C-alpha cells in the first residue's frame, strides 16, 4: 500500500545543520522504516500556534477562504503544521475504520534523493498482528485537537471536513448500543484495521473532556463564535493543556487569576 506523505519543509535558515536527532521520525525496529506515535499528531496544533504567534508582529493578507501569512518563520511553521496534520489524516483514512492507530511505520520507497517537483512516495505499514495494542484507538484527542487548531488558525474548510470524517468514524465504529437499540456511550477499539472492530469496553475520560470538546468547537459557527467569544474559547486568549482543559492567558484574558 503506497500513499503520498507531505514532505517536511526545510527551515528558512540554511545555516542550521541536519543531524539524526533532528529528524521528525524516530527510528524503530528497522532501519528502513520510521516509527510514529499517534500522539505526535498533536504537533500539528503546536506548530499552528507557533505560526500564529510568529505572525502577530507581521501583517497578514486575508482572502475569501483563509489567511495568507507573510512572515517567513510563521509561513514555515504553518506549512509544517499543515503537512504533519495532513499526514496523520492520511494514515487514519487508510485504516479499515477510518480511525488512527496507536502507532504506525512509514517506509521510505523513494530510493534516495527526490526531485523537488516530485512528491515523496512512502509505504504505510502497521505493527505486526501480535502488537494489537499498537493498532488500538483509545478515543484520544490528538487528531481532533490538530483539526480544531488548524481550522481556527487558517479558517480552511478542509479541516472541518476532516473533523467530520473523524466524527462519523467514531460514531460508526466506537458507539456502544444496548439491547433496546439506544446508545450507551463510546468504546475504545482493539484494532483499527479490522471491521467490525473489537471494542475494549472502556470509555476514557479524555474522550468527553477533550476529544468531543475539540470537535464541538471546530463546528461552532463563525457568527456564533463572534457573538459569544467568551464561551467559544478563542485561541488568542485561551490555551489548552494536554488533556483539553482551557487555561486563560495572562495579559489577554480577564479570567486569569480570578
């Protein structure tokens, strides 16, 4: 199975030297493969916020669909956030359930250097069947967080579309139905590569506290967001911690230290 992964762009400064420790993927198990953890998908949100912070002192150009960042560092960070999140979306999309696995490998099939005009071809593989935990999905919020942050910082509708695909996949494969046909919550999955998936019979607290929160805020109408800025949790005055709890930013939010 082959798929296209967005290449990580080169930093704007050519003075920085590349080393094995600076690679975006950690080598694991095989030299020809790169190992990625699902939690790395939250890096897209981190770089998107970094791009927004770098762009504060630089004017931006607005068009009909999104904001074009003019600052070179901000533009680099925004591009990195886009490509990382796009890669995680591609991984989720290629599983049988449409949900991201706990871990996966990306094997380089480019055969050396790649022309700048060509996209890098890579092969997606999952941990062997004995490593079922690495194929699991635990209702974690990392991908939902990335979609939410990318949408808030770019206003590109594709991130809402990706978030909606995630909502549908969770509802289709994780929903627990009791005898009378009513829903009784959502369960983590043992293996995202199998349909129908085996449920773990556990709903993690972070699903309600973070995953659904990010998805809800992603689909908040722009007009409603402006009218009720306090409850929409704008990223200009709120910061989310690792478990999705909003924290007021000092100097920008009146709720700080209240």
